[in-house]
C-alpha cells in the first residue's frame, strides 16, 4: 500500500528483455535506504518487487522483473535509459497518510492532452478510457504516475488537475509533454462502492 506522495525522482538505468521477463533497472538514493530484495516499491505508481540490489554510497541500483501483464497495462514501454521515474516506498503501519490509499495496481494508461503553465502553477488535462473515467469525480483523488492528485474539473473523456510548483519540482512530471502517456490508478474507494451497490442489485 502506498500514499501517492512521491519520495524522489529516480533514473532509469536500463530496460530490456531478460531471460524470463523484461528487466528494469532504476537508480535511487532516498528509496534505496531500508529497502530489501523482495520488498515493494512504487515506480511511476506501479507496485514492483525488488529482484536485486547493488551499489555503494548514496546511490542504489534496483532491479525489477516486469511481467507481460505489467508491460501491457502500463506506460513502461515508453521508458528509456535516463528517463525520470517517480518512486515511493510502501507506507508503514501507523505512519502518516498525506495522500490517499494507492495500491500500486495500475488501472490503465491515460494521455496528456494539455500541459501548460498558468500563472505560477501548471494545468494538466488527461484523457482516459471509459473504464477509468467512471471512477473519476471532481475533488476526488487519482494517482497519475504514482502521484496523489486532486481532480479539479471533469469532462466526458478527460479530467483536469492543477499542479503546484513543488509537485513539478520533485516529480517526473517535469519531463512530461503533451501526448505522453501516464499510468492511472483510480481511487480504490469508488471501486468498492460500485461493487457493493452492484451486488445489492
């Protein structure tokens, strides 16, 4: 379980097919501390298992093995060496919950259709498939590449988010451009409510 509060922006070292899976290697500093092989790390919002760790000093190289399902459902196919990725370690029981409940299970991919400065802030419009849009509500939460963000406006096929300077500075959003794909995870609570209501008939 995660909160959507990005701890650092890591850097992709390599991403290539391996013997049994697609292998992703990410360089991290903050998130390398206290992490062990077998532990979970959210990479652009996707919960991945650390398969191998290496490195000394402040930097750590974290290796992940991606399944075909993960490859199909996320925007990882757009990653390349040198790309910035959002990283967050799993939340500790009893720790602060500054964002919202984020599972790290990506619902699908959205596309940035507007990304521009507006005063001191930035406005971000994202189009999303109908099966994700059904859970998006104004003033509700959504995880975009693992960042817990608040929906400011809603249209039939897209939603709008305002980005403050701090979020832009500490996340990989600073590298995003119009037309780029982003990983989306809708609020877990909405999914449960829909399931319960449907079950009740």
